[in-house]
């Protein structure tokens, strides 16, 4: 009886999922989630946010150019999560605030590339 009650309680709760993506992967991740109906999660419980980008340097430390007018940039890596949570990257400032509003007590971070 106790196990059934606990399971009923756990299943009635929404799990908040935050997915940090790069501008290169955002569209694909969104499409994959939609195609698979968010894998049974409530769409409103899934938040996708952008990680920061940083300039790319060559072996000599010179900044590489994507074109004559644009610096080549790539995602800033897993450590960029902490900057993104605090809103130091464009469009990501609401993530930490959203976590606070949901009254999340714990955060589990999983890295996958």
C-alpha cells in the first residue's frame, strides 16, 4: 500500500527538464522532442536554452575568422552551463529564475555530446 501511494505521488508530479543546446543543435533537438512527443513529459516541463559561444583560436593563439567580417565561434562547452544559468548568454537569463519559480531543490546535470 505504501509503495502504491508513493508511486502515485511520484507519477503525479512534473519533472522539470532543462536542455542546453548550441545554435547548431537547437533546431534538431526541438524537432526530435516534438517528433517523440517529449518522451512522455509535459512539453511545458521541458526548457531549451542556448549555451554561450566563444571565439576559436588556431594553434598560434590567433583568432580564426569565419569570413572577413565574422569571428569563428563554437559552443563554450559544459562549463558554459553556469554562465547560461545566470543569464550571461543571450536568451538564457530566464533559466535560473524558472528553476526558482518551480521551487526546485535539487539539480542533476548530465553531460552528453
